[in-house]
């Protein structure tokens, strides 16, 4: 009997839920701010109708413009005459596990952990 009353009253609850949710939907749809539409370094971006945008109605969304991949590209490649180099990220315990990078092929070779680049300088005898 109680479940039958619940089912009969469910439509009333649904209409009630629609009435309190409409102001939130209107606030999300009326947003013309560009900071909500910015893509983060992880590719996170929400549709205008996404409920997660409600947290940016009264606050600015901060997106860091200095992505790690852009910052590491500013570091020039390390030039060496060795065929094999190692990279541990530097700074001792703040680095990463030591990896060895083969420089036999020409061009830049990138560390898979930190993105530092290494290049072999050709030796002419």
C-alpha cells in the first residue's frame, strides 16, 4: 500500500524537482564567461548544460597557462658525445628512477619520465 502511494506521488515530486532546478539551469545557460570554456592541460572542458559548471557561477575558474610540456620545451637539449646517457630527473630524491637513453639514432631523444631532451654531438676524427 505504501509503495502504491509512493508511485502515485512520484509524479508530484518530479514536478517539484523541475521547479527548483530551473533557476540553476537558467544560470548555467546564461553564462557568457570565457573562463568556464577554457580547456585545461588534461583536456577537461564541460558543456554549457553540464551541472558541474554550477561551481563557477559565483567564482572564477582558474586555468594554469603554464602547462608542464610547454615549460619543458623551453629547456634546451643536453648535448653529449656519449652513445648512452642516463637521466634521473636531477635533484636527487626529488627526481625519478634512473633511465638509460640510447643516442645512436640522430636527433633529439626524450626522457620518458620528465621530458628532458638529449642529443649526441657527432665527433669527427
